[in-house]
C-alpha cells in the first residue's frame, strides 16, 4: 500500500487512465470487427475513415503501438478494396 499522498494520487490517476484506455481500445476493437464482418462495400467505405481515425488516435496516445495501428489500417483497407 502507498505510504505517501503523492503515491496514493498516482494510484488513483493510473487506475482512472487504465479504465479510460481500456474503454477506447475495446470500442476500437468492436469497430474493427464490425468493419471486417461487413460485406457491403458502400457501408464498409463509410465505416473505414471512422475506424482509421480511431486507430490513429490510439496510436497517438500510446494505447497501441504505431506499427500495430499501421498494420491494422492496412489490413482493413485491403478488406474494403477486396469487397465487390
């Protein structure tokens, strides 16, 4: 257990940030799944910029690695391009 006031505050802050980061990471994963399950090209193209922006924001805030974001963006772009 923390012995200093500042350590107690740091614990509170890190827990709050962890929950915040977890929420946005999960929301992005759900959006990725929805995009990958889409078979309609028009709907997928409409969803693509939103998901791409979510991934960029997570990478910018170091919730996911920038290379992971780039790989995910590449794979979803390939999926959308392959749709008929």
